[in-house]
C-alpha cells in the first residue's frame, strides 16, 4: 500500500464516501463545507423563525432547544453545552459537591475512562471505581457488592466500546435501585440514548426518568453539527450553568449547532426505530455471508502444495464476530482477523471501484491478539435501501479485496 499521511488518507476516504452511490450511513461531516452550510441554510427555517435575532450567550434558539429537550426527556430544566465531555464533567462535579462524595462508579470502558485523557481526575478532582470489568453494564449485584462508597453511579447507555450494548429494562431498573440503596445518585451518559427506545420498549421520558441527570448528544445519532444537553432538576441545571462558564463553555453564539440539533430532533429522532430494525437485518446478513462456504482450489484450500492440486470449501472469513448478533441499537461491531491497514485499504478500494461503502474505518482491536481488527457499523437513512442480498454481495466484494491485499502484503514482506 502507498505510504501516505493520515491527512491524505482521510481526504481519500472522504472523497470515496462522498462519491459512492450506496452507503449504510452518510455523516454530515462527510460533506464539503459549502454543502453543509447550504443544507443548514435551506432547512433551518423549517424548525425556527430565521427572522428572529441570533442567540447571545445562550438565549434565543439555544434556549428554545433547551426547553424542548427538557420536555422531551421529562426534566424540569436543561443546559446546552458545546461538548459532552464538558457536560458530564460538570454534572459529576455538581453531584460530588451535593453528595459529599467525589467517587464516581462507572465502567472502565465508559467514555470518560477511555476517551477523555483522565479529565475526571485531572480537571475535576473526581475519583473513579469500577463495579465490573465485563464488557457490559454492571448488574445490581455488582453494584451492591462494590466494596467502597460512591456518590454517583454513571451508566453509559448504550456502552459504545463494548459493542453499543444495553441491559434489559428490568436489569436497568434493578441497577438504579441498587445505587439508590447505597445512597448514590444516578447519572446517564446518554450520548446515544435516543436510539435505546426499541431495545427497552419504553419511551425516552420513561428511560431518562430513572436517572437524576442525563446527558445527550446531538451529533452522534441525530446528525447535528455539535453540542450536548444536560438535563436535571432546576437547581442542578442552575449550578451546572455556573460551572459551564468556569469551564469555558459560555459560548457567545451557538445558533448553527442549535439549529442543526433542532433539525435532528425533527427529522432523525422519529426515524431511529426504523434504523434499529434494519441494523438487525444488516447484521444478520453480514454474519450469514462471512460464514458462507467459498469454493477454493489448490493451496488456498490447504489440500495440496500447488494450484490445482486440490479443492475445498472454506468460510468467506477465517473467523469473524458480529457483536451483538442482534444489535441493541442501530450501531454494532464487526471483528475480523486481519490487520487494520489491510481492511482499510480494501474498504476504500471497494468504495472507489464499485461506489459501495460497506465498512468505513477499521482499528486494531487493542484488547485482542495481534492481527485482529474491529469496525463500527452504523445503519441510518441511506442504509434502509440495502436488502440482505445487497449486504451479502458487498461482503463478497469486500472479502475479495481483503484477500488480495493480504496476499500482496505477505509477498511484500
């Protein structure tokens, strides 16, 4: 493969995705700047009166968004934050002051532990403990068995790095009750809470209502530009606004992000259940095709020393994992036993050569043996056009490129 910089590789991927006619999910960030601005200008009037004055330090359209989300999630108040990282640090810091306990119980795979550079301790003076290290949310029994007190239980719903997994509704209710029995408050990292209603079989208000505070994101599932919301009681949100200013989150104007968030609530939120349902179709088709026997001959089949010396059937992939087998949300993981470089080259070549984007980016698993990689699959509006046969065909085309690329690397090595 060509030795290119990460920036060049990113431009190549974006160009391939943008030009592709068949894709499981189109991110707004995949479009050139001019297209994004034009789309926002064309659509924003459907959710807000553009003759009104722009927001200044959180009024106007930002205040409208806060009111709408507070009502949607069943809370008294809401505060808009530029990032979810800031929103959650502020929430957990507020709870530490109110409970008198700066210890937060959360999963070691939760976002603050993996993706925030230790910010909870370094910036906010909080301490974390882990009720479980299993790749799932903690159980009520694990909360009860935690051997030291904690002021806040933080639950990431769904737990992204474990495969976008959720507990059952009864398990979630029991976990929250166990935390309350230990005199702790409960905070939901609900960055992707929007798409959890299908799995839980409950409306957003009922799910969010289990917690004392909830953070939700606008760009992860709703297609917004950026931004997050913290919801809770009026007194908690009032305090959070003070800390938001201290943390540098009192932004002068935020109307582009707020408008795109309102568009997401209006357009994408009602569609999420259909995305979840179709993600299950896509996941099943992926698993079926990866396991499908493929006829090979000669040394490929391991039956002889040279081409044509034998034949046999092997699975399309030597090993694979689709996790969860039935996705809990419209996102899930796929694991394959190849180097991420090989898989990424095969994926972008498939897009460039066929106009089909099956997988976007692959990463070394980090938690498995060398040579095992993982990707996240998201199914959204564009993916609803895919049939199971479309998925299986795309897998065949992808694996042909993977094997060609892996063979080329082996010969070069």
